[in-house]
C-alpha cells in the first residue's frame, strides 16, 4: 500500500544532489517542490505498468526500483535498477509515448511524482537542465547498446561477474577486504538482470563461491575477490 508522506521541500531534499535537479535555480526548485507529491511505497508495489500513459515523472528520494520488460511468455527482463536521485518515466514522457517498461519497488522507497506540466515548463525554461536531460538520455542509450553487445558476445559467467561488480559498486558496504552487496535480490531477479535461467545463476554463484570470488550469506552476496571478478568479466578488455 502506498502512503502520502510529508512533502520535503526539494531544496532540503538530501537526494537532490544525486539528481538532475541539482543545478536548478532556487526559484525553479521551489516551483517543482510546490507541484510534486512525495509518496512512500512498500517492496513489491508497482510504480507504473508497461503500456500505460505517463502523466509526469518519478524522482527517487530513497529506496530501489527495478525497471523491467515482460515477454509474451510472462518472463521478466530487468533493464536496470534505479536508486536515489534517479528519474523514471521521463523518456516516455518526452517521446509522448506509453511506457515501454514497468517499474516495481525492490526496497521500500519514497518517491516524488512531478506532474508533466511542471517538469516540461522547467525543462523548457532552463537550457542547462535541458542539456543535462538530453545527455542522460544519450548515456542511457549507450548503456542499452552495451548490454545488447554483451548479451551476444559475452558468456553468462562473464555477464554475471560484471553484474556482481556493478551491484557492489552501487550498493556495496565495505567490510575489511570484502564488500557486501546491501541489496536483497532473489536469484530469479539476478538471472533477469544477467539474461539467463535461474538454474544457471544458482550454479554459477556456487562455482564463484568455490573459487573464493564471493561468499553467500542467505540471499546477500559478499564480494571477496573483486579483481578476480573483474578479470572474469573481461572488464578491462
């Protein structure tokens, strides 16, 4: 169940520095703040569905959201994991199209919804913000192209090693010589990110543990040998 939360002004929002709103003028930030609505979401809730019409954009204040596509057979393919400061739904809004993916809460989240008019007015009145949004769209396109290349040229083992390194970089907590991924993902969700069967992920994680690349603590994964994973993922090639 979603709940309306106290609307923290954008100028006081701790996650603003991570978002594309960080360079807006105080007046523009206040305009956004006056129109937004901060809502608390629980794990497992759907933020929006593929094929529906965007009425604004979402800015993550706290928590983690998985963005995914659903195949005709019902199987999910996770496109990416979004966290604090990230915008969701703005590509569809700008393209005047329905959402091409769905979004689900992975970790309890607080998310601001900013109506279409408030977002577009700010975008069109600030050249630097417009450039920043355009640059981010181009960046995301490049990431998608890279993932497509990896899917056709890299083995499942290499892709899993890369995904673990990325998760450790984004959600890792240092612990001496190791780094614990402080995000609970099911084996099915990891398989969805990598683009393979759940059975393959379970087998490969066991092999990585045997090779002392990682440790498993329930569903949590601890990176023991990041350099080994980097070599395995062909990260420096």
